[in-house]
C-alpha cells in the first residue's frame, strides 16, 4: 500500500514581506531556503523536497529531479509531493514528524541568530531569554501543513483530491494564538510586522549597522535581522539601488574616494557638494515580481492534451520550470567582474515565481529577459490546442519605488498588483507601478505582445536606451550621445498634453464609450506634430502603443482571457499609460555633462 503526502509552507509571502530593510527581505527568503538545505559533510542537499523526502523515507514525486541523472532541482518550491510506502497511519505520522522537525529548525536557526547578535539588540526590561512565549513566537513564525491520502492507482484522480485537500487545509488554517506580554513591558506590537509584541530595540541611530533605535522588534523580526548579519550583508539597500549611476557614470568619477557614502540617506552624506550631486540622480529603484499564470491548473492537467499521462506531463512541466528558475538565477547572479556586475539582487526564485530588487536602469531589460527565458523554457510544453492554453504564460509586475518609501507595505502590495494585472490585463501581461513620492501612484497594465512597442514609445520620450543595459556590458552614453538623443526625443510634456486632450473623445457614461477612434488618433497625431522637435520618426511608436488601449484592456487583438472583474476602460487605460510613460521618461533620463 502507498500514500501520497503533500507538504508545504504557508504565509511565506507575509513572512518575507515583514521587512523594513532590504536585508530583511533577503533574510526571510534565505531562511526559508535554508530550511530546505541540509549539509551532510561536503554534500549539500539542495532542495527542501529532497531533504524532507530523505527524512521520511519517501519517494519524492514533485518536484522531480532536474534531469535523468537525478540532480536536485534548482528552484526551491514552497510545497511538494512525495509517495510514502505504507498505510495512511504511517503517512500521517511521517507528515507530522516532518512538520515538527521543520518548525524546530525554524526555532533553532532564529534562536541561534539572535544569540549571536547580543549587544546590538537591547531587550526590554523584563523580557527573559528563556521565556517560553518567545519560543512559541518563533515556532509560529511560519505555517507548515500537510495532507495525506491513500493511492488508488489512478494518479490523476488522486493528485486532484490531494491538491483540493491541501488547498482546503490552507484556507481553513488555524492560527496559533500568539501569547502576548500584556501588562509587561513590550506589550506594544513590533514596528516591522505589526503582529507580534516587541521585545526590544536597536542601539544606533545612523550609519551602517544591524539594529537601529527605530527598530522596535518582536523576537521573530529581530532574529530575522540578526540572521541577515550572518553572511548575507551584500544586500544593496534602497539608496544603493537608486544611485547605481553614481557608481558607473563617469560624471561621478570625481567622487571615487567617497563611494562608501553613496548608499547613505542624503542627510547623512557629509560633503555638501557630494550631497548636491547625489541629489541629481533619480531616487527611484525597482522591485520585480513574477509568476506563471494558472500553474495550479497546468499541474493538475486541466490544460494538458487529453491523451497525456498526468505524471509525465507534470515531470515535463516541473523540469521546464526548473530550467526557467536556473536561467533567472543566471540572469541575476552571473557576471564575475565586479566593475560590470549588474547590481541586481535576487530575493528568491521558486520555480515559476520570483522576487528581485533592481536599479531602475536594469528593470526593463531584466523584465524582458525573464519573459524571454520563460517563453524559451515553456516552448516544450504543449497544452490543448485551444486559445490561451497552448503553453503556460507568465505575468510580471514592476514597482518603481522611492528610496525612502517604506519597504514593508510596498512588498506586501506586490502580489496584489500582480494579481490585479492578471485579472484586469487578462494574464500573459506585465504591469508597472510608478509610486510617485509626491503625488498619486500611476499603475499601468499591458500585454507582452505590446512590450516592444511600449519600450519604443518610452525611448521616444527620453535619452535612456534599454539596449545600453541589456548586453553583457553596460554602455554609458557619453555627453555627445546624450545630446544627440536629446535632440530626437519628443517633449517630455507630450504625455500630459495628450492626456488633457483625450477625455472629450469618450462618452460620459459608465462604459466610457469611445466616440470616434479616428478622431482621437488624429488629435493625438496633431499634438505630437505640434510638440515634436524633429522626432517625428519616433512619433508613430507612441500612437501604435496607445491605439489598442483606446477601447480599454485587455488590448484589442491580444486574444487574452476576458477579465474576471471590472475591466479597465479606455480612458483609464490611456491615462495610466501616459502617467507611467511620463514618469519613466523623466526618471530614466540621463543628465549631467562630462
Ligand atoms: Zn515583528
């Protein structure tokens, strides 16, 4: 007799998002990965799945090995399936034991990290190290659950049941009550997660360090931060991410000796001239998040050809996802040369999903490469010959954030935007949020089919060129090149002028019906003609990008799924594009003369 056991982590996104500094993000994600890493002598078992399967003497089914040689998968999934030889009682015991040992790992790792940071983190009076409530908080930092069923011999049927039970289990999860410290010091909640009671605070107010006085943290957030101090201190902070040009633009060469100040908040930069020069740079950076569309349905065989055997189909799919994950890893982590290294930080890649921190300059090239990698890897997967199910698609979201923007809400919102993009943009799409510091945020969705024309439209408005950042070497345009590009650029005011003009072409009803597309196009054309400075050669890109959006989203001709919620109407589709284009054109513009 054999059983199937599905095992997984829950609350992973929240656990990672509970972060004030970029290093918290990295620590949360690395911690989850490290639970999956077991060192046995020199041999490191890379995947949680493998490690877990070894521990319970089961055969790992999903994810399968990366190849025939049995190489462990590159990606770290948050859930996996293994086959247990034995009866249901044994399978349940295995699931339970595994859960216990993973939770003990969490507690042990966090406890040890916090101990090592002694002296930098000041515990509140009355908070005792051996207080059992602290251990309880650490243990409940992550949710871990499992389900098990007996196999019937029909894998497809069993897999579907297993998945349904697992999802039910996740949705009806019972949160362990967090024991409070009420009536004692530290009964206020943590400044980082806002969930658990704070137990202490940092000791420094400025400069570089692990714990600052404003970090009034609970035991989990404190331990996570402490853990980030052990070997992952290369995480760029938001200032470093937003000021990448200072490190490579020759205009900033004169500040070579002050590089260690480039990643400080402006008010902490000592030299007023350096401060002035750094203030000229765009303060924005990018968070990139992505995941495959409807992968659960793909995995349960819903889109598979009728003749397909589910198990072999899953193996193929998992291997395609695995090669995608390793390609993304390569894209972000490669390049040995420190000088040319793109300052991109991969927080995690889990198979079909991932989270990346990037300077603004690299956000578009990276998004394009990630999407191409996906398309390449999924080319081998053949679904039913029906629209939208030919091969799995990917949706990606970019949040452009100010260096001073609080990280936690921005990260917590990422998946909300990605989900909205999928719903309203019809999947197979990208979306961009310009989280303007002084003003309201602008959010744009568009199908990947429109990507090349979007990039062209953007470049027609500025002197930034994506191609400068997409090769193996970064090419900084010199001042002649900047001047030449400025000459052919359309006015940066153009999107605003077009936005003001568009409204009257729509009926003032709920549906926002477009009165006449021909008339709207003619008006847009006229506005471009009036404001272009010899840039007519590019003007068509903007119109080409806008035209399919005029009737709302998803774009005309993109053959997308119908949105499952209220669609994006024409005026909103145009306005969001104008706002995002104007913002990006302005912030990506190269300034400064050599
Ligand atoms: Zn906390």
